[in-house]
C-alpha cells in the first residue's frame, strides 16, 4: 500500500512541476518575449482591387479611350486528381506551346509538373495577357476544359487602355505612362477617371505567389467617371487628314497644328497636332496648339487694327503710304512682299494685302509718343491671358511693355506687324473667336461633363473671359476687313460662293540659335491662317499653323495654311445642318414606345428605369440584353453571345459593339452614328481572329434588323 502511495505522489509531483513549467512559459511569452516576424511569415494580407477606369468620350458620346479587359491565365496545380493530371498534362503542354509560342511542349510540361510537386496553387501560365476570345480558346484546352474546380484554370482580369480611333487626337486624349505620369485629358482628369480601388484578402501560397482566398471583396471598387469632351470626331478627323495632306507636299515641314472652336461657347471641337518623327512620319506627339508660343506674324495685325480703330486714330478709309515696299526706321528696314510696294492706299487695303510697311508706320505715327497706350490696349483685349486650361501644358503668352529689358525703339513697329511678342495658336484663336463673337471672349475648354453610366454628375459650363474686348463699331469694321482678306486680299484664292469665310493670313520667321537667319542664309518659318465662318453669322472659328525646319525658301500663310483651313471648313459645311433652313413638319409627334439599344445589362438596367415605358419591363438576370420593338411593344430577352462564330452586335451602340467584337479578337471599322443596323460578315459567320468587321450605324428611329 505504501508503495502505491509513493508512486502516486511522484506522478502528482511531476504533473505539478509540468504545469508550473507550462504556466511559466506562457507568462514568459506573454510579457517578457518579443517575437520577430518577417514579411515572409505573413500568410494573409489586404490587396487593392483595380477599379475600372472611366472612358473618354467625344461630344456625341462615342468612345475615344476606354478600358478593355485582358486576363492573366494561372493554374492551381493541385486541383486535378492524379489520374486526370497524368492523362492530360502532355496534351495541355502541347496546346499551350502552340498558343503562346514561347516554350516547347516539353518545357511547359516540365514547368507544370514541377509546380505540382512544389504544391503551387497560383502558377502563371504563358508570356502575356490574353483577351476575352483568347481566354475562351484556352478554356477549351485539355485539362482546362474541366473548369476551375477540376482542371485548375484561373483567369485574373486586368484592364488595358484602348483607343478605338487609333492615333486620332492622341496628344489631346493623352495617356498615363508606366511611372504614373500623365498627359492630356488622361493626365489632367486621372483623379476622376481612375475611380476608387476595392480591397481583397489574399493568401501567400508556396512559391511566394498571392491568391485571393474567396470571391468576395472586402470593399468593392468604385469605377471611374466617364469624361465627355467637346471634341467632334468628324471635324477632328477632317483636321488631321487636311494637315497630313498638306505636310506631305514638302519635306521641309517639322510640325503643324489646327484648332476648331465653337464661337458662342469656346468649346474646342478639334485640335490636331502633327510632329515629324525620326522616321519622317508625322504623328500626334507634341501639343503645338497649347504649348508652342512663338511670334505670331501677320495674324497679329488684327490686334493692331482693333487698337488703332478703338483709340479713334484711323478708320478703314484712312490713307497710309506704303511707298515702294521699303521703310527704314531706326536701325531696321521694314519690307513688303510685293515688288515695288503698294504706294498710297487706305487702311483696309493695307490689311487685306498684309502690308508690313503700312502697319509699322501706323504704329509709330500714333503710338511712338505713348507706347504704353498701345500695350495697355493689347492687354485689355486679354491677348496674354492665362487660360488655366482643363488639360496640362499651357504655354505662356508674352506681351512686352515699355521699361521691360526686352523693350527697344524697334519693339513698337515690330509688335504692330506680329513680332516682338509670343502667342500660342490657342491664344491667337481665342482672340479671333472673340471678334467673331461680337467682342465677347470665351475661355477655351475641352471637357463638357463627368458622368457614370450615362448619368451626368458634374457639368462644365462655358466661361466668359471678357464681355467686350472692344466696341461694337470696331467689331463691325474689323469684320469687314477680315472678309476683305478673303474676297480681295491674300486669301482671295479660297473665297467660296457657297458660304463666306473671314480671316487673316500670317507668315513669320522663327528665331533659332538667337537669330532669324544663319550664316548660310537658312531660316525657319511658320505659315498660319486664322478666321471664322460663316462670316455673317459665325458658328466656327479656326486656326492653322505650319512650322518649317531650316530652309532658304519662303513659306506663306495664304499658300500653305489657308488650304488646310478651307478643307476643314468645307467638311463642316458639307455635314452641318446649321447653315440650312430646317424642314418643318406638320402634325403632332406620335406617341410611341421608346426604341432601346441592346447591350450590357449593368448599364441598360440603370437607364431603363428613367424611360417612359408603358408596361413593366423585367430584364432577365444576364450579362447582355436584347431589345426589340414590334407594333410599339418593347420586348427584352437574354442576348446569347456566341464564341465559336461571329457574334451579333445588331441594335447595339458603338461602345458595346466595339467592346464585344474586340474582346473576341476582331478589329472594327464603322461608319455613321447611332445604333448598329448592319454588320459584315453577317452574324454567325466564321471569321478569322484579327480580321476586320465592318459595321454601319444609323440614327433612324426604327431598326429593321434585330437579333433573332
């Protein structure tokens, strides 16, 4: 008995000792030990989920830049069973090798087998991202065709920026580079476009890769705003094509710009910039329009004419002696282009013929005793205004004043004829636009509104910079002078009987290396034309400027810039109903049900609630919806998107049509605007990937062709 008690006591003692050791260790770890945990030991973390970047839209809603989904293909190598894996890995490796063409089938098989042995559950597959149509192809590969739960395929969506119109207005639309620095609208409105990212819990897998642990985000991302611009795609295209055609006529040009503005609002309808690349081709790589401040040349004579008339010194009938085309003042001889000069003429003729001698003489005669009065008049016309544009890169306009370090006795006559001051093309155009607008100067702007799912959340209104830069009588006089340039003056060759143009040619030498002419007689020129149309009721103003490299030849605004202006104005005239009397119908508007575009349900459902439909429309729970209308009855059903043949985009808007077709690997060309009324090849046809699909859009209310 005593022996039993001794054994129990020993056991009890050992238990007590062990318990005290456990309690002591707990206390030590809790209060006296600092644990060092490296980042490699962390099994979970929170990662951001990229929000879908908003689109940049033209003034009519067509997409200029949009985010298109691409996919990173990954594989959970532990999901397939042993038998399934062994039976399919060779075929999968061969399919991947043939698709990505970056490794041999043996190399793919070795990588996948090794990843399985290393228990990798998030292995990257392939050497690039794939689009939607390519992903559908990959999902049909052996093993992957068993799905995520049996075959282990994982598709991680990433968005890439796509410009449906290629390089059209590319420098104005802009981009965000790999360092996160942006230019153009992409850069200036990045805060609104990028949206708010979400948050997702991810787990570190063997091999150091991170994988989402579930399909639910802790915080869902909020997609970015769509930015609707003032740009008109048709006018933009006309401006770029006209510039390219003109630049192709001579190898001496190094760049050019063309801007079209809406007179009443200051909205920029087109802004084309062409800079010669190293390969000799022209591309939208530098924004001359807002960033290149140069001496404007003879287009500045309009400002001098306004000052002279407004200060009461001259009228259009005031005589001025242009002499034999040469006039020496101080240390400089001013010359005119015409051999022998213009002799005694009036101010109107001097402006029409762009006489340097006449305008230099007028400035000296009336302002040499009070140079500041002339400069103050220019400043009152806001020629050096800082616009604070809604895109970055605005160049600084410079109007020198008496007392400045740059001011000399020659500054006044030089400034009067377009030198000794610096203006960007946009500054010059804004001034001409104010003249066209009865003296009211409008701030140029590029963005109309910010919107989500077609609902405008913030709108930008036109802004007035000056209610009147001069009197109405002066405006009337200079309107006559500007019209005279096209009827009788340096732009006479471009007068058009169909519609009237008013404007002014300009030619200037560009200083380089501190001088206008080098030792070999080479010079740089800029040729320009600024004006508005139609003259009697101005709707559009525009400027064209072409810049040359060093040359011994002469380049004049009337010969080189005015033809571009005329091509653009012809395009606007031919396509704009604003200049024609509208056809007036009779009767009352029929009460019919709305005709609704087919497309993605996430956008359509939001807009559907806003439409005055008579019956209750309950869309099916599907990604794509198909609408049709028969006898004024609107019907909706699921739109089946095929992947083994050409899908139908009939009755869709342009954005949805491009999204669907390009995600399946096709290229899109289109004509018209509105909804898709035809597509070639026809829906259901077999078309090779990357082939061109032609779609035609129409704004007609009724659609004859709908998805069957």
